[in-house]
C-alpha cells in the first residue's frame, strides 16, 4: 500500500481474555486490566492516544448505552477523542485506521468485548434479522446456519466429512491456545458420530460461546517503529456487505468476502497463515474458497472462532492473534477476516505483514 | 433556477401516483396497515464485583462506595473502576446516609411507567457526605417548592423486614433540618470530584 498514498499503519500491542463465562466481573471490571496491559506493553497512557474506538452490543448486555460504562476503564479525563461501533471490534479497528489515515494523529486505542452468557445468544441474534418478516418468527441463530449448511452440502461444494475435518483441526490448534474455550482434541470420526444439533450441523460445527474481550494499540509509520520491535503492518483492509435478506443471496459463497479480499490485496503475494472469523465450520469452508486460500496456507492456527466465540470481539481477536504470531516470527504475511450478521453477511478482510 | 415539478424535492415521487393493484386471489383480503412485532429477551444480570458489594450493603442499610487509589475520589454507586484514572477502585468505603442537594428539578407531569410518582415531586442530584460524585434520588417529606440548593438530607429506608439487595431500599431523601450547605458558586456543582 506504500504506493497508494496511504500511510503505513501497524498493530503494536494486543491483550485478550476469553472464557466460557465471566460471571463475577462486570464488562468494565474485566476490560480494565486488558486496556492497561495493551497500553503498558508499548509504554503509553490514555492521554498519548490520538483516538479511541470500541465495539460492543447493547443487545448482549441487555442495557441501553452499555458501552458508556466501559469507557470509564480507559481513564477518559481530561476528555478524550472517542467513538463506538455497535459492531465487532474489527470495525472499530477500521474506524481507527481511517482516522489514522487522515494524518492528524499517530496512535489509536481500540478495544471490544462481549458477554453472551447473561442471555440466550441464539435468541439475541434473531434480533439482527429483517424486523418485519423474519425477526418476529424468532429464528434460532443455529437453525439459520443449519439451513445454509444444508444448501452448501447439497451444492456438493463440501461434504460432512470435510466439515468434521475443519472442526477437528480447530480443536487440535486450540489445544495450545490458552484463550481458547474448546480445546479437547476429537477425531474426524468422533465428530461425525456426534448427534445433530441443528441438522446438518453437529455440536463441533458450532462455535464455543465465550465471554471476554481484547484491547489493541495502533500506530502509524515511525511512531510504530519506536513503540515495538516488530510492528505488524496493515497492508490492505476492506469491508463489504451482502444483502440482508437471506433469500436473495447465494449462501454457498460469500460475494462480499471475495470482493473485500480482492480490494485488500490477498492475492498479491504468498500468504503464510489466515485467521478467519468463521463461527461455523461451514463459514470456514465458504471463506477459504471466497478468499482464494490455497492448500499451503495454515488456517486458524489459534483454533479460530470455532474454539472461542466472543461476540463483538471474535473478529477483532483474529487481528490480535495474527499480530502476535507475526510479531514473534511465526510467519510474515497473514490474511485476517472478520464477519458480522447472519451467514457471513458482512465481511472484512485485511492483509498483515511483518517488516 | 426554478424547479419544474419533477425536480421539486418536496413533490411526491412519480411512482407513488401509480394506482396499486393486487392479484385477484387476495383482492378481498384486508390490507395490512401495520405490524406489531414485540421483542422480549430475558437476561440473568450480574452486576460485577463492586456493585454486588454495594447491593449486599443495601440489605444491611449500608452505603458501600469505592475509592480511587490514585486520586482519592470516592465513587457511589461504585462501578469498580475510577472513571478519572482508568484503574480499579478499592473498597468498600462505608458512607453515612446523609448528604445534601446539589441540584434538583420539580416534575409536574405524570410518567406512565411510574404511576407511584404523584406530581409534583422533586428529583435531586444528591451528594453524600464523603462522596466525590452525586447520584439521583427523590426528595420527600417536604413541599417540592421548599427544596433548595444545599438542603441537607438523610435517607428514608424501607422497613427492616422489607429490605432487599436493591437500591430501591432507599425510598427517598428527607430534610434533616440542619442549616443549608453554602454553595457559593453554582458553576462548581457536579465538579467536586475534579476539584479535589
């Protein structure tokens, strides 16, 4: 992107926490240590941040303007320049990236969090559907994905065994990730022996729900090089949206992900690994094809969102997982993906690179 | 430049002037004018460590705040974090159930969702003794017109056998009869925390 006239912007620090359920602490109580760690890792305070952006959802918290209580954790006195998206934190990162591109700031702080355990996520997610014809039916979020999975299987693009292979690999990779929730290895045959939960999806095809969040510092150009040994540059980033109505989409592909990948420059060079926000095994199968990822690309070395799905942070955490891997030298170029909405409706794709 | 009708932004789009026809099979069905799609989602709310301590204190008629270890400010109700320093607060810090009215408002229209509130009533921003920030409460057992900035108040608690782990244990705040607190400069109201 250096020739494009855009500024070089990098991730320079990251902190995360994911657990099956966080019951004792409020959102701000469990976010404060993560916010402090991400800033302390690069020796910055809140007052050093040119901009702060966060992602979360009132529908998970069950409270209007719930994000306001969490801003307290940043230490926003004297007043800070701040914004919030009712979206996964990956979109907060995108807003911060745009703000950094404007050129008047060199650092940004991005955090996101979600606690699904207080409510029924399968019901809460029904509220994101079309409010006139679909949401009033309270379609179970897993059932919606099950219908899409059935269409995908019948298209012949993927088999149940291939989905089980994705689930098995996620469990295997997650075994070494302390932030993953589903970390018990299971063979393909063991997974195929599971009873259907949302036919044709089995429990291992469905994300392990998690509570938690993450915090991250972004910096531009030389400021990024001052702050850490190996900044991880965002070389390309783009996000696109498919139609909201499921009935008008081809659910066996993700056109918006394909376009975002082209715009982000995924095909311009060799990719070492990909961190895909694929909550379901079917999402991963569709994304690998849409993003044009070859057999040589390691997919979701962290275990991915299947192994720990913190709503509103799972996409953002993909950026963080890729940052940590590249920063410690386990790869030089990665594809990162984040999604929102039912059946991969909204997709963000980025290419990250170490120096 | 004068607008022709088609360019006039306030004119109806041409498409709306076309007569709408429906298939014969549903010609006699009543038109749908509107839909109601009620939404109800239930949550098991957990308020966090600091607020849990506060709510347990309420059952004992205690007001348990927390203190910022960096600035010394005392926050009530406690949220577990200092919104000034961005660090965890420490506690509990027990506060008396007395304070004064920093600011108030008299409401003269009823609220449908709060039938028990009979207008006129006085809701106030109450600064507890020892606290750095105020919070909302009702001033009761006084004519609303008699409330002043600086009126000293004390909590009126529910009867002991009705106490719950809830802030609703405080029915309201009544005047203590002590002399008013002097507020020399109204510009400082709500800024006690910053002044410390």
